[in-house]
């Protein structure tokens, strides 16, 4: 699959020299070094330590630089198999195949690429395969643009896969490594998507602290799984060629219902692992505040700065950062916001999917006035000034 | 300590090294012990297409991300950003803070429309012209060093990054750990390397260009005004 120059006979893949450790040790215990790198480079550093067996991708901006760098990691021997597939349906299908065969598989895509791969991606959770998909959000609407807009995340909210939304380069590193391990727990056995807002994170340089690359995550044990790895000599039950599943009768309906119930139950079970590895599935600033901002991804950075500037002017504003979109940290959010008076939900998309999520969990449990915004879309930045203006308006509208 | 925020918006055209310059300045600030972040903005990576890049500089951790809508400083790498409107931001000074600085790569002052001139006057914008391409051609013998010329001047104006850190940052870009800016810049690197057989020579030419425009900016008295504006009007 590769046209790379043949390695000398005594070549040792660099990955073979790394020591295997748990995600807990990697993320919570090892000392870290502070680097000033882009989001794509942070992803590369995560992949380098993730013990990836197989990486498959198809180029699309702004994702391309990450998987281009994954190619260098393959050359150095940190990734065992790597190739460019023909397009995203091929990528997502092959990635599922690799995972089904029992290895740790990773891919990455952006906006339109994600849309193209959707058919295959939607089938991952039910098949109980465990690939990790890095998603660098990009506009999908017309007119064409390459800038960040995270509407694509909403298309996957109900697939049953694990979904994390990284705020910055640091999160992109940490969440990717956490996802690689949590997906493979026996009581989870689900795929994960780690999203970031493209360009603002992928092509932007920021501080990232990382542990030494002498370490990598424990390898995947494909047999230690809710649905064991494929044994090609004894074909597995879960391939939809069995007549009862394909035919619409009571058996197929029961099977579909139970498979989907299993998926969503497993998704909830993954929460406890993220709670530990990410030090909580939400982050709260100024818990005593009456005015709160709740958001995920890049919007959190803008909200953080708004909270700081409001503080400089003597106004206390609270912030809830949502790290895991699926499983949605419902209880934590209700507890954090139950005494809030005004809630703002800034988003980098037109539809306001986070607004809908938050409203649905707070209904009947919180008396706050929930503001429908602010939002920017089409790849636009949300200036901090905009968040502050909306806060002022909320105070005026809901005294 | 009060949080200081310096926000720089750079605009130029594809191939000039605007994005690279932003990486170099931002990395230089971090080397010198300050806080910085940057984000580029471009369409397809092709020559002569509009490019913008944004650098944030602070004495505290930076949270904000994305484009800089309300900059203190504008760096215009090519006159056609203004004269031909080759810019994502129209007019080019949109959002500039009151009393902000505009550093333009042009040998001679540009002529603005009456409305533009009025708005620039109302903003009390400091318009400074730097013959960056001419200095690059003279010192490095190539206009490819225009971006270095712009970096040298901004170092003198801000005092941050200092010239030494800026030089270290340039070194990071071309040798040693390397800085990934984009796939397209890899091709450009090889083109530059052909011109400068040795990287050392390339570094030397870049450093000399930095120094030349640093001195030029000092000679113009921009450093004092820049430092003054940092304390007062240009700081957020």
C-alpha cells in the first residue's frame, strides 16, 4: 500500500520502543512538557501515543494536515498500517473493517467529508466497532467554505456513538487519547468522535502540555470486547446476512430494538470513564453566579474571555463547559444551572443544537430565562464583544 | 496585574508568507516569555489570493480564539490589499481600535477615497509606511523576505517579541524542530532552499532583513509611539 522506500533490515519501528501504559497514567499521572503547537500538531502528538494499529483517511481541508502528519508517524513506525482510501465512504467502511478485525483504528475528516461518510459511520455503533474519528468541523452548507461551523456535529447526535467536543489544542490531545481507551472497555465497545472547530483550533497555535513520547496507550485486546473481534474462520453472528435480521418480521424488530437499546445503554456506561479521565464531563467557573453561559468547543474560549472581562468590570458570570456531547452530562448540567437566572448559549452554527439539548434537559428543572443565542455561522468568529453584548441584553430583558 | 491584550491583524496576498510571519511573531513572543496565539485565514492556497492571519499577544493566558475582529494593529503586507481590495476585510481598517496602528508595506503613501480618509482620521489611525519589499530585495536579494521585513518592524514597534527571540523563532521555522504552517509551505520551502543553497545562508539573510527593518522602524520614531500606544490608546 505504500510507495515508501524499503526500510533497512535492522529497522525497528519507533512504536516498538514505547512503553505501554493506561490512559489514566498517560493523562493524569505522567509529568508534562509545555509546547506551543497547532491543533493539527496536537492531534499528531496524541496519535503518536495512542498505539494506533491502522489509520485510514481521505484528504479534506482543514483535516488534511493531521493525517498528512499521521503519514510521517507511519513512516517512523508509530502507526502499523496507513493508507489513503478512495473517498470517505471507503474510509469509514474500511476503518470499521479494521476495527472489526480487532485492531485500534483511527481516521479523521471534516464537514463535507463527514457528510459523505455518514452512511457508514451511522452503522458503527450498532456493529459495536470501536474506531476513533477526529472531526475538524467545517462549513457544509452552500456556499462552499472551508471555515469552521459545527452544524455537522448535530447530524451525529443520535447515532449512538460517543461524541466529545474539544475546546482547544490541549483538549484535542487529551480527548483523543481518552477516547482511544474508553471506546474499548467491554461495557462500552462503541466508536467515538472527537470534534474540534477547524482552523480556529487545527491551524491555530496555542499552548499544549504533553507527556513524554516514550509512552503509548496499552494495545487493544480485540477479544476483550462486547462483540469479539472477527474470527474469519468462524464468521461472527453480527453480520447482517442472517435472514431474520434482513426480513421485516417480529424477530428482526426485536433484534433491532435490543441492539439499539444496548448501544444507548453502553453509551451511558462510558460516562464514568470520561468523568475520571477528563476530570469531569463538565467544567464550571463561578458556580454561584446568577448569569450563566453554557457551551462547547470554540464557543467556550470566547465565553471564558467574556467571563474574565465581565469580572474585570465587577460582574460575576458563570460558565459551564460541556466536554461530552454524548453521553450528555444531564445530571451535572441540571445541578450546575438549577439556581441560574439567565442562561446564554453561544454557538458556532445556525441551528442551535446545543440550545435544544440544554433546553430539553432543563425543562421543568430550572426557572432561568434561556436566551436563544448568540450564534455565528458560515465559519465566522464570535467576538468576545458579542457575548458581552448579549449578556447585557439578557440582564435588561430579564431583570 | 491587569490583563493587556494586543491584537494584530495581518493581511497580504498568497505567497508572501503572511501566515508564516504570524507563526514566527507568535512563536517569538512565546520564546521571550509572553503569551501568544495565532490563527490564519485563507481560501485555497494559491499565489495572489487574499490571506489574513491573526496574532494575539498578552501578558496573561489567552482564552479568545478565532479571527480578530477588533485589532489594535494592522499589518498590510501588500498595497493591493488596499488598492485592489484583495482582502477578506473591506475596507481594510474595519474594526480597528481607536488610535490603532496601520503598518503598510509601501514605498510611498497610498491615496484613499474621501470616505476612507475621513474614517481613518476619525479613528485617529497611525498610518506608517515601510518599504518592506525594497528592503528585502536590498538586504536578502529576494522579495521572498518581505515577511521578515514586516516582522522586524513590528518587533521594534512593540518591543515584543524582542529581536533576539524573533531571530530564534525564525531559526525554529527553518531548522531544528521546524514549524508546521501548512502543506503548501513545504513546496515553497524547497523553492527558497534552491535559491539559498544552504539553510545557514537563508537564516543569515532573514536575520539581516529583520535587523534592517527593526532599525528602520527605530529611525522613524515608531518604537516610542508604539510603546506609548501600548500603554494608552492601542491597548484594549
